[in-house]
């Protein structure tokens, strides 16, 4: 979400020294030094009487206010058979009426204020956003509190939502990207992994009002929640009003919390898992036959999850990801696959750089300590094998050869040039610090960001590549014309790297 809690680095053209001539190659670009200092959090953080943290950043340029409330509840909290319960609970809390207002009354009340209230969820969190004019803020906050504490989950609206989901389910088999994501997750993490769960007709049928209400009571707690506010507000006055509405939101009694935890799924026992476990569950070359002129591909394996934010290998991996396929001036994959060889329409790479706090074995999920490394490509079917082979060659090169200092310097400057965009508006400042709270990331992380990147050496990057990338343990999943893919250029080279392609038995 482009507002609060988005850790993804924004794309921006780095500042180029004005006197330099246009270089022959992007690697020859020079950048002005970054002198940006992130803002200090002092004076922005408040607490309600129940300990709920609130970050407030005033901006009086427009009579608008942005309020975001986040809960540490996401898809990872769903038990088997509850697929989609988090997102449906969030959506229906907004659409199904709240307090004394039915669905239509709630819609009319929000529209009358000229406001927007949305609820959404992801793997790790549920977020509610209130965008509203400052003169209507008091009433808007009351509505937000009613949605959070008193959702009605109207039966008629819920039936409509189930019907819409069934239509979407029927269409998913025709969407190459949806098929690719589902099968790739299953091949990389295994069919039993929570990451591999997908919405089914059975899970849609389970979206009954009582089930949503029970999930709401079980997980929508004050623990770990955080509020970010920005815009035309007086901080002390706003916090006082938030305290009236949200300050009495209490944590569940210890006995009830313990019972809920016992009800949550856990396939983990014994000693903690390793922080990093590379290699996919089912490595190799897999295909899903779909006629057409385009192929969608994903290549990668399980990835890293760190136990603290200042891990030296984490900083090295941040730079390695930028060198391989960052959104800055230089990207090895895009330079080769798109500019030099013309093999792909699109390349997107991501490494999980998550940090997971240590937990007792009884409270860890099955995916504790398992991140993800994935490269997504779109190409013509006849170019798919050549594109995949080129990616594997680049991954192997990162492990075997030292990255030149000039390339490291370019990647470092590119990252530093984008840092100011993470704090460029009041709402992004409030959101960044609120996300720190939600993730357990020290606010001081941003003040040492440049220093830590400058300390990363070529040896650090090579060590990170050897630790976090395993070209022999990857899954390559291709959704496209299988015959054209297997007959394409470099298909034999790819077979030598990953073995013969196997057909995915789609579910």
C-alpha cells in the first residue's frame, strides 16, 4: 500500500551529477553524494492509556487527515480450512455494517463525510485506512472505532461477497499469473505450508457470519496494534480523542490468550529451526501448459529470515539484491535480459529481508525461519529457456566472482538516493515509524542505514551470494506453451542445469 507500512523501496531516478556527459553504459553513471538525514522520531510518538502506540506527523498544507490502524494479524494466522478468513473479516468489517448502522447506513455515513474507509490484509497484517477532511475527523474516528470493535458482518452483504468470490475462483484457472503463483508456492514451500494454502470453494462456504465474528474476537486484539496519523491535526488533541475511543481496548485475559494459542496450528516442535534453509521443497524445472504467445515464469527457492535488523549479511543481501535487479540505474538481470539480449518483457526480483523475533517452540508457525527468493519473468515461450538459463548463469556468477567495486558503489548510491523518498511526506514519515513499531525494527535503523551500506565489502556480498543463493536448488516454474518452451533456444542448456522439465499436476 503506497501509504503506510510499505517497506518496499520506492523507484526514483538517482541524482546525476550535472556536469557529466551522457555515459555509454548505465554502469558508468555517477551520482551526487547523499546528504540526507532521516527525521528523528522524537515528539512524534505517543501512547494511549492502554499502551497503544500512536505516531502523529502534522501537515497543515491541506485540510486533510490520514489515519491508519494496523494489527499484526495476517494470512499466517489462519488455520487449515480458514483460507481467506483474514481478508474476508477485514473486508466485511467495513462492508457489513457496524454498531447501530446497517451496511447501507454505514456507506451513507462515510459518503456524507466525503471520507474513505478501507480494510485490507496481507501475510502479516491487517490495516484500516481513514482518509477524511479535518473538519469531519471527529465523526470519522467514531466510525472507524465502530468498525473495529462492533462489526455486524451483515448476512446479505456476506452472501454477495461469497458469490463474487466463487466467480473469481472460476476465472483463476485462466489467469497465468494466479496459476504460476499457486504452483510456485507449492513447489517451493511444500503443499502443507501455510504459504501454499489457497482459497477454495470449501473455504468460501465457511465464510459464515458466526465464523467471521469468532475470528474477529480471537485475533483483533490490542497487542501489537499501532496507529499512524498525519495531516491537518493538532497532535495532543488528536491523541486525546484517540484515547477516548481506543484507550479502553484491552488485551485478552491471559487464560483466553493461552487457549487461543493452543487452538492455532503448529507443526513445529523441538529445537528452533535454522534461520536460513535454502533449496526448494521440489527443485527442478516444472511446466504448466497454457497455449498463447506469452509465458510467465518464476525462479527461486526458500530464503532468509534474520533474527535481528543489524545482521551484517542482511546489509550485504540488500546490496546484492540491488546489483542483481534493483530498481536503480544498474540491474544485471535487466541489462542482460532486456537491453542486451531482448529475452524478456519484464523482470522482477525480490529477496525476503524479514526479521523474526525468537519465539518459544510452542508458538512458532511452520514457516518460522523460512523466507523467499524469487525472480519473476515474462517472455515469449520460445525465449523462456534462454531467459532462465541466463538468470542461472548470473546467479552462479554472483557466487563465484567478486563484484567490481564500481558496481557496488553504483548500487550503494542508488539505494541511498532513494532513501529520502521513504520520508518525503507526513504520511510516509508517520507510516515508516509506525511500521518500525509493528515489525520490532529500531527507529535507529534509519540513522545507520548509510553507514551500514558503506561498510559492506565485495567479500561480504560474495559471502551473502554463497549463503543465500543456490542455483542447484531452485524451482523454475513456467506457465505457457510447453512445446514451444521445450523447443526454444537454450532448452538443452537448461536441461543440463535443472534436469528435464516435468509437468505440474495442477490442483
